[in-house]
């Protein structure tokens, strides 16, 4: 498994694949052990969560693991169709701190979804305005990209304000696109490939405020989709801030399906926010 940074890393835990992400105080579990080992596995997970100061366990499981999750009082949060090499992943959460489970900004979230419904039309076309150009990012772009992320986000689940981290991601099957204007990077996003599952996450999407409203991210996504499909990816999925119209609207424009909502899931834009799940089978 790859380790991309000190604050988030993959482990083989009791022979199963998990990811620890202390910045967002969460542990993601992608594989379950045999039923006879589940109690020990869960006890050790909770011990690990204390050691790493994480208070949310997130399980990506197959359909036939629903009863197992229910037996541990896990909360169903959503699904990603095709996540596991074409098979659906159900997403469950166990909250180890009752405060973490309390959802906020429900009225704002409703307004976002209503706004999206009102703005959706048929037959979207995606192009760049005059003076803008897109290309695939290179290591030499890392400093400008880091400045973009540092400017746009007060906080972020991964250290995208570090050029060296961005360069490391580029070496670990993360494909970045950038849009330039007058020779400077003004927008970027990525597809983070999970080769063991033949799925990919649409992530790290950011545009400077004075360049928004020009479909820069929508255009990049239109180019990323065929690129990841050529790599044999089954599904492209996205986690989008539930209180922000931006990426939720981009996802809908490109035919992504709504998969649910992950409660207080990501440390982003200065607080722990709910994230909408979106996915597009390729």
C-alpha cells in the first residue's frame, strides 16, 4: 500500500486494508476479516482510533455485509455503485464520540440541493473562455498549485498547500489537470486512482474566486472522465461539501448519481463538514 503523507496513511491491519486520516479524525476500512475475527478486529480498531485521535470509523463493505454492520450498530451513510471492481460499496459509520454524530447546517444543505435542481438543464456543453487553456499538470506546477489550494481552503484533509506533497501524489497514480490564464494556474482538480478496486476519486477541485463562474472545473472534469475510463476504471466518485453549490452542481452536470451523505466527515474550509457522495459508472 502507498503512504502519501505523515498525516494520512494506508495500513494492512489484521490482514485488511485501512486508511488512517488524523486531520479529519477518521479511519476508513475497506476490507473486513472473517466473521470469527470481527470482535477482535473491532476492538483493535477502537484502540487504534484512540492512539490516532480519530473518532469516526468508516466502512466500505459489500452488500452481503449489511447484517454484520447492523450487528455493530453502524449507521448507513450511502453507497458507491461499482466501487469494488464493479461491485457496489455500502458506506457505514461508527461514531466514537456522540458530538461527531450531530449534523449541522441542515437548512443550508436543503437550499443547496434546491438550488441545483433549479439550475439543471439538458444538453450541457463544456468549453473554456477565451484566454484560458487546460493541460495535465507536471511537477513544475506544484508550487503554483499549492498556492491555489492554500488560498482557496482554510483547511483541507490532505496537505495540498505543500508542493512536495503534490509532487508525491503525482507519482502515486493521482492525475491532475490545471487551467491557466495569462501563464498562471487559476484552477485545478484531480483523479485519484484506486487500482486495487478499479475506481477513482474526483478530488482536489479548486478555482480562484475571481475566475469562478466560467465552468473551469466542469471543463476539466469533462476531460478527466475519458482519461480514467481509458485506464480501466469502473466508477468515478466524488465527496462534495454539502453546504456548497459548486462541486455538487459540477457532479450533476456530468451525470453523477447521488449516493448519500457522510456526516461531519472532512476537515475542510475551516470546519468538520458533511460531504455528499456522488458517483458515475463508466
